[in-house]
């Protein structure tokens, strides 16, 4: 039953991914800037033959459908093409180099958001309209309404420039990167027992992580709060109380488990938004990850790189939603996989 | 059957009609305060030439990076200070309201019309149209919106028409989903079956019977979308690929101030505060509307 459910969901992903890749490819194709002109712009005098040769090398002289097919069939084997702007490096290797940075930031923001949202949502639901609930609700609404790029700048001014508590850009202090194992500086530092590197990595993650986490923390907190309020009024919760179970068991075990079911969906959706948030936040904090790579690649008309990054974002997004569905089915015995 | 019953009851309650919504809303103090702030921004945008103390693009070479009036070195003439070109921040913020509100309204209207039309057709007729539209929605939902907007804007350069399209690209999906769901359940509702039995034409049923009942949720979605669009527009302008630089826009102003945060904190800070205040008010008002429409929907 589980296998069939997984299989069906995976098959459903295929048309979605083909659609996404087609839209991306089409958009990139319609953009007026010719990448070869971009590349040769700095090269000085070039002959028409050299231009044609380069266009042929990148397959730009083929018809649109052929180019798209080449892109798809290569992508399926992990070959994402050759970057126009990074001295002809393969796109896959550029992305591989940046991916750990974004993964680390996203994971950090994800954990931070849940760490803020889960306790706040539960506590707020215990006394709706109480002091804690009111403060948390207002904070959540502000969290949703804050433009991330501005919050980043304000935090940089306060904690970086005024108080000098935290660095305002980059991933780790110069020359402090730990030996590479996973590529995630924080985890590598932990594994190698490198205390100063761990400290530096966390200091660099804190501000961008917080800005990235703010809207997610707000949305998750609100969802959990409202579903907890609903669940706490249910008969079976009253019954658990009447049985004389301690309140912590009633709230933590009976109520929370059911309140988490709708929350999982919001968590997945918001994690997807963390991915787009990356682009802005990494640009603000000059954080060397995929988001900044995408923004830079668009500026340089580097089609293969943009296509590949968008595709990676879309795949992660779709897989996240699949993951959420699986967790939901696992949590909720009334929903059967099928 | 249960679904149909629930929807009929929803339609029957007083708050699910626009006047009923307003009555409940008027008792929500936070939402009313938010409405006042929004009205203030609207007045500011409409009367910008009369309210702004200076021309927003005029450079004052004698007053570059002047701090706000209450800080040491500030001047009465430039209440919120000036930027690195000596332009008055207050005047630029007042004018900046225009492009934020205009783009927000334009994008929301466009996505509302497209999403509602498609949602009604897909919900009412079902079949291949519904299948195609719903697949398209799946694809769009899997799409990181911002990167697509970035790609379009990078290709066309900062210009308002492309900006509206880039922002509208995915926004209609929210309207589509709400409307399709509501129409789908209305299709079997007693009042629609009755209208059909009386010989009403399909356009009559769609526009005169069903549409009025999906107006309240559409208003709620439109308000909450507005908040998202304002932030998205400001984000693109911040990256330098949104509103053209000749038009004062809040996102552009924050970006202008980014290089100066060490020497002149106010340049990036105040325009961002304007965004926060407007978006917060729109969100508060939208949630008030949603609570008034149906308290069960509230988060």
C-alpha cells in the first residue's frame, strides 16, 4: 500500500517537472540578450566565424525544440550544461560548490523557525486571548508583514554596525573554514571538534537565518495555535482530562499529535518559500549560496546556470510537498495511503 | 451532501454577504484602525504633489545625507533627512506610496479577473478544461515565483508593464483555487438546481446565481494578495529590477540606502517602515474581513 502510494506520487511529479523545465527554458530563450555576445563582449575583437563557432559549440544554432530536448535529456543524466559566465565550468560543479552553503542556511532557518513557532503556538493555544497569546499573535502578524530585505538591513545596522556583536556578510571568518566533510561549515566544525570555526559559522548564520525564518515562524505558529485551539475543545481531550491524565500528557501527547497534522502542510509550504527567500537574503548578506548565484547568473544572462538553479529549486519544492504528504499520512491514521 | 448543506448554511448567515461582512467588520477595532491607516496612505498617494514638501527627484547638493530633523545636524526643511544625492526622504516616501498602491491594485485586479473566470469555468464545467487548468496550477505551484519574476525583469529591464505581468504570473492561482472549490460545491446546491429547473440559462446561473456567492471570499483573497504583491514589488525594486529608477519607489529607496548604512542609517530605514506599516495594515484589514466572513477560516 505504501509502495503504491509512493510510486503514484512519484509518477505524478514527472509532468510537473517537465512543465516547470519548459517554462524556464522558454523564458530564458525569449530573453533578448544573446549569451555569446555577452561572453565575447569583453574579449575585444572577434570575427563572425568565432561567434558562429561558439554558438554552435553551445548548441545555440539549433531549433528551439532540439535545444529543449537536448537540455532535458542531458539534465536527466545529471549533465546540466556548461556555464557561460564562470569560465566555461560545468553548471553541475558550480551548483555543487554553492549548494552546501544554501542547504546550511535553509536548514538553520528551518530549525530556528520551528524552535520559535512550536512552543509559541502551543503556549498561545492554552489560553486564547491571554497575554502571551496576544503578544505572540501581534508578533506573528508583524513577522508576515516585514519585508525581508529591509529587516536584514536593520539587523545589520543594529547588531553589526552599532553593537558590533555579529558579522554582516559572508559565511565564515576569513581563513577559518573547517576541513570539508559535508560542506556544511557548522557540521564540519562539529565533526572535527573545531570550536572557533563552529562559533564563526553560527555567528554568520544567525542574522540571515533569523530574517529567513521570520515569516515561516509566524505562519507555522498561527497554524499550530489555531489547530491546537480546535483540538483542545474536542471530546476525547476532555475525556483524557477527566480520566485524570496530567495536563502535560493531555496537551503534549493527545492534542499536539492531532494539531500537528494540518501544521505539517504549512511547514512544507513555508519551507518552499524559504527557498525563494534565499535569493533576497543571500543577496542582502552577501552569502555565497545558490540564491545569490541565481541573482548573479540572471544579471550575466547565463541561461544554463539559471535554468539549472530554477530546476533545482522546483525539484526541492516538489519533493518537500511529497515529504509533507508522507508525514501527514503517517501522523493521521484516518488518511490511508492509496 | 454534507458539503452542500454546509455551504448553503454559510451563504445563509448574515456575515457571508458584503453588507453583513461590513457590519461584523465594523466591530473589529484593529481592522478599523488598519482601515484608517490604509485610507491615510491612499490620501497620501492621491495628494502627493500637495503634501510633499519637495520635488521627490530634486537633488539638494548642499544637503547630502542630512540626518532627520530631530537628530544633531538635521534641518527643519528635511523632516526625515536626505539621501546620498540630497533628495528629501519624506517627499520620496510620500510619492513612493503611488507606485506601490497602483501596482498592487493593477496586479490584484488582473489576477482576480483571470483567476475568477478560470475558476468558475473549471468548477462549473469540469471535464478536460478543469483537468488542464488544474495541471497548470500544479506546475505553477511548484515554481519559485521570485526567480521567474527575476528572469522576466532581467530580460526586459525595469519597466512597469513587465512588472505587472511578472507579479501576476502566479497570483491568479489563489483566486482560481478558492473560486473553483466554491463553484464546485455550488453546482449541486439547492438554489442552483432550482434555477436550472426554472429554465435559467448557463450564463445566468454562473453570473447571477453563483458569482454573488463567491464575492466575499474573493474580496478576502484580494486583500491578502495585495499585501504579498506590495512586498514582492518592493523586493524586485530592491534588487534593481522592479520599478524604473526614475520613479520613487520604497524598495529602490531601501536599496539606495544599503551602501550608506554605516554613515546614514535613516536612508534605508524610513522607506522600509512605510512598507511595513502599509503591509501590516492591509494584512490586519484582510484578516478582519476573513473573520467577518467566516470565523472558522481564521488562523
